[in-house]
């Protein structure tokens, strides 16, 4: 994206590729514009493109000329983030197993808290976190 957009122009998006490389998708947004690009063939034949190698380039070229406002990553007023145990929905700590940071409307966050032992931090734990394994 930053081959086509200034490095300080923040955007967010998601690539997509259908089975057998038939379709290349990218959906993304800036501070003032949302756009989706698709590359595919009418006969459902393969394009040889992925979301990143095809549709993303089209999207970035379009946004370079159409969007005027960078994405603003500030948390909206009235929203707070808290670490939550994804097994039971209770508040927990950053270093706890099964913890994930979630946004809440202020005052709607869980009231109960889970005690935990901080997770280990080693290469094995890092690999397990990539693949969602707990064992």
C-alpha cells in the first residue's frame, strides 16, 4: 500500500483470495472513505492473483487519488479496553492465559475478576499463541 500512499497516511483493510486463485479482493478504509476492489474473470477462470498482488494494488491506486483523510486510531469517547479471560468473560490481567483485550462502553465491562498465573514467555509459547494451542 505504501508504494502508492504516503507513509504517514494510515489505512486499514483485508485481502481475500478465492479457491484456485479465481478472485482477488481487497476491502479497506481511510479516515473518510471505504472502498472495495475485486479482480476476477467472467468465465470464473483463474487470475493468478492474490488479494495482495492484485486487488490491493487497484485499491491503493484509487485511494491515492480519492481519499483525503488518514485513518485516526484514537479510541472514541466513552470506550475503554480491558483484559478479559476468553473462557469465562471475566476481567483478568495482560499476562494471563486466555486473556484478550476487548473494548467496552464505559460502565459495561465485566465486574467479576479471574485470578491467574501469568503465562510463560518462551519460544514454544509464542508458537502456540500463533496457532491458538493451549496444551
